[in-house]
C-alpha cells in the first residue's frame, strides 16, 4: 500500500483518530517509517483539535501517539 499516496489524497483536516488508525496499521505491518509519518500528523491534528476535547482525552491520546512515535522512531533510526 502506498501510504504517501493515501496522505496526498487525504484532506489535511482528517481526524486525529483517522491518523492514529492509519499509524497503527503501518505499525502492525512493520512499516515504522510511515508509522512515524502518520503519528506526527496525528500529533499535529491533536494540537489543532485540542480545544474541542476533554483534557483527559487529550492527555490519553497524546500519550498514545508519543508511545507509537517513540518506538517507531527508534526502529527507523
């Protein structure tokens, strides 16, 4: 699957959940390079949507994204 093509065709306002879901798919497929890409995009979206969500949801989601991002970055490096 060409993740760059998917990202190119996505609207830039896709939800945080959509980005995390795609990041988890790439993670489970061992594609850590694209996991980093999706989780970085999820982090950007999370910051944009921060005011629309509860603080506890924000913190849990932020921690989840950082967890995937840390491991995938370690695998890529």
